[in-house]
C-alpha cells in the first residue's frame, strides 16, 4: 500500500532527473520546439499508465475478495434448508441497590444560616 503512495512522486522525480534525455528521445513534439512541450507529454503518459495499473490492481484485489467470500462449493442435494438449533439464553437479572439507602441529603446540605 505504501508503494502506491510513492508511485507518482517517483515518476515526477524520474522526469526531473532525466528531463534532457526524455526531451531528446521520448517527446512526441521534439520536432516542434515552438510548442514548449519539454517532455510533458511523456510525463502525462507515464502518470496515466500508473493510474491505469493501480486501477487494474484494485479491480483484481476486489475480485479476489469477492471470490474468496463466496459460499462453499458443496451444495445441499436435497434442496431443503438445514435446520439449526439456537440456544436462547436465560433472562439477565440485575440487582440494583440504592446507594443512598433512602436517605434524603437535601436537608443536610441546605440549611438556613445560623446567626
């Protein structure tokens, strides 16, 4: 996954390092220097190719996940649904006890001032 992140920056780095060579050998517009393509056509092709390969790889990964998640190959010959027995758990009972034990704390806190 980390390699996917660095593909485009590596293509740009390669382009910048070999720019003169790319302009001289790979550029489609090297015979027309007035267009000032300077190898950008080659760079665009490489980026599009990398995106296409990444998309193809993502599709292959998705297909492999779909195929691996399919049901087992054996089928029920009778056509009847298998019965399953589900155990129902007993009811859960919570014992709650009041931490205040029925005491009323309001009179202890709020008292009129003593003068």
